[in-house]
C-alpha cells in the first residue's frame, strides 16, 4: 500500500499526498500541473514497508 506520494517539477515540489489506511492498495488520483518551462517531472511514492520508488519524465513545453 502506498503511504506517501510526491510530484516535483524542476525540483520544486508541486504536490504532496499522505494516504491514510483504508484506501485502495493501488489508488488512482489525478491533478493538474501548469508548466511554463520545459523540465523534469518526478513522481515519488513510499509504500508501507518504507520502499521508495521514483519515476521521471521530461515535460516539454512548446
């Protein structure tokens, strides 16, 4: 189960969510990010065992 989720853009935190017990083990949620500059977006989540996972992508603004 995921306990914490963070999104950063250009190394600036844009979203932080702390998930409470009783939610789905694999929750789905959405949010909007208004990017004005091209840069890295990183998604980091922590599970109940303390394992940290990060996924990154380049967000290109045209």
